[in-house]
């Protein structure tokens, strides 16, 4: 099973004094796209005012421009530790035992805007770039990433993909049609057995799900296998629309 996670806008600072090694990231076939986006982001950072406009930064966020300018030399840390926010706080990868962290490294990809999907343990620097940004001198991020990411995921030949990304990041790399997958929607019960989508608890539920998977480390290779594991684990899930899984918060 391969799990796709969205990134988070908020990130921890610091890390090891070892700069980004783009060649060592998961899905090495994405090297040309990574180089193009990193080059464009660093170049944009030479003009603080323009970078603030493009990245929609407020006056208190202008320090993010310098963060992007130092992208190639900045300290790095594993992606699953770099990101903070509701999903990654619920996952709390730092508190997991080593065997569970290795499971995350083998089974989880975090889909970032500047690097594409990266391994959970791949060391990355801090940065500021969202899926909807449009960098000067570069095609839209969707045009840069979508087909290349889909091809790279197909080349990995996963038997099953669990997609927990937001729709914006799905647009930067749809799961190949040839690969069985489930897109997760977090829901709650409403009246008369109906369900409603949740926003506030959406990210927390996804992070908690991935933490439980990392703790149990099940051998799941199909949508049916995931449903069986979830039932045995006492989690409330059910098949939704075709290709979707409803996760009850």
C-alpha cells in the first residue's frame, strides 16, 4: 500500500546542517520538475515585493521570502517531522517507535509543491509554496507536475494507493487509472443515516488514521484489505462513491 498525504503550510524550523539533496528524494524521475520549480522559487526570492505578491504573503510573513531564497543551503529534516499543523500533529511521527517510522518511510509520500511527492523520511528544508501558486517564468504547477507525477507513481507499481490529499494536490498528480485506489473523505453522521463532510476534523482524522496504520503496520494490498483491517481495528469506515472511502470522525 502507498499512502499519499498533503503537505502543510506550517513547518518546523531548523534541522541538520545538511542541504537538500534532490537526487536522493523518492521518485527520482521527477528530478527535472524539481529543478525547474526550485530554480523558479529561488529566483523569485530575489525580489521581496514580487515574491510577497506571488505567494500572497502578509507583512508579518515576509521572512518566508528569505526562507525560499536559502532553499538549496538550508538545514533539512525528515518531511514527516518538518510539517506541522492539524494532520501532522495528529500523526505525531516523532513519538512513534523506530519500526513505525520505517514503515512510514516505506509506505507514505507527502505531496509537496516544490518537490512533488517525497518519502516521509526524505530530508527537506523549510519552504513556502502552495499548490495554487503561479511562479514567474514557469508553467502552472499543475502543468509542471500532473502528468509527470502520475507517470512516476505508475512506475512505482503500488498494488494499492490510499489518497488522503486535498483536491488541490490531487490536481498536481492524479493516481494512475491503472492502480487501485481510494480517495478518503472524512464524514460524520447526520440525521436519518445521512452523512455530511467535515472540515474542522478532516485533517485530524486523516493524521490519526495514518498513525494507527504506522502502529499496526498491516499488510494491505487492496481496498478490500484496508476495509478488513479498519473493521478489525475498530475504525469506522465504509465504501463511499466509486473510488472513495468514507472515514467517520
